[in-house]
C-alpha cells in the first residue's frame, strides 16, 4: 500500500492526504461528546466524595470514576477521538488537521443547548460562525501551502527539550498553586500538554514512516505517554471545578496554538508559504480564537449537581 505522503519530496496537500480533514472532524465530534459524558461522571464523584477544596482529584476519586458509566462512556469516546486524530496525522500535516479540533466547541455548544432545553442566543450563533469561518479559512490555506518532510534528529531534540522544560514548569506551578488553582490553570496546562501530544504523535508517525525508529523516537513515545497521563489528570480536575464548555473552549485554543506553533516554527510545515498566506493565517486564527472565547462566554449553561445515588 502506498504511503499517504512522499516525505522525500515535500508537496502541497493532495486529495488523498485531504482525507485527514474529515477524519479530524469526526475525531473532534467524539472529543466533544466524550467531554460531555466525562464531565457528568466527574460532577457526581465530586458531589459524593469531594472535599470542596480545589486541590485536584484525590486517588479515591480517580478510582471512583471507574464505577461511573457516564465517565467510562466518555473515556471510550475520547479514546476513539485520539485514535481518529492519530489517523488524521498519518494523512495530513499537523497544521492542517490540528486546528479542526475547534469543531469540538461547536458540537459542545449544540449539546449543551440541547440538554439544557435552551436556544443558543444570537451572540453565540455569531461566535459559532466566527469559529467555523476562522478555522475553515486557516485549514483551507494550509491545505494549499502546507508541506511535510522527514523530521530530523535536531528538530526532535528541540521538541523534546521544549516539552521537558514546559513539563517542569507545570509541575512546579501545580505544587505551588494546587490548593487555590482555578479551572483555567488546569485547562491551560492540559492544552499545552495536549499540544505536545499531537506534535509528538506526528513526530513518531513521521519517523516510523521514514525508517528512523531509534532512541530519540522511543523517548518521544515516552514523552507522549507522560503528557497524555498528566494532561488527562488536569482535564479531569478541570471538570471538577469548571464546566465542559469552558474546558473544551480552552483546549481548542491552547492545544492547536501549541501544535501549530511547533509545526510552523520547528517542523517547517509552512516554510514554502508566501507572505500573504502567513498574514491570512494570523487573521484567520485571530477570528477563530475570538469566536471560541465569545462562544464560551455566551452559550447557555446549566449547573449539574446530581444526587449521589443516581446512576450516571
């Protein structure tokens, strides 16, 4: 079977590689639904076992989540989302598929409105339009100008070094502010870590496809798994002190910014883009980010504090 990309000769996105786009959109849908169900489970565990302090989920709470059907269903959906995201990265460059995660916020807004039996206000609908338009323009431009080449050892060393430094900073900050941290801290931390997860996944896929599986690639896999574990803990804790729409809004801003920044700055996926494409990249990203924040601000919410005895 031919490889989706001829990594020896960088070319713009082909129709075959464009298959990564619908796969990424489907992954974003599962991401949104998974977050919705996981939040339900975390809220019930926090209501029955929580201490009321913002100190992160305790070990017994993490174990209790395994007995919540809603959390388990959400976790399965998130697993499917990760699988679909990795599949999309096999087909297309990072800067093409990663921004499509913002579609999860649109799905989340619709689900929240549906479950709360409320209509989205006009401001939220405008925000959805801005988010879709911004991401659509960004991905469309990226589809024409993005290129992909074999990732070299110096690039991988840079990525691992940056990730190691960022992880140490997050760990130190967590130790210092754990008892008073808000949902924003955990969301930002998870977004940064998941940005590296996507980047390292792309690196591993690229290195395997080009026959460069060696010690650095193994270190990338270890770093990826560590980032997944710590990022997942941050997300679950964010659910306990914040709403799912806020979590998804933060992740769909921070995660793509980190991944796309590395994709452009380190991996050189936009190295052949003309200057006007770079300007349009910036403008489209700004519109999408503004839409995300406005949607998180204006979409309807309901507070869920289910009784501990009910299933879910």
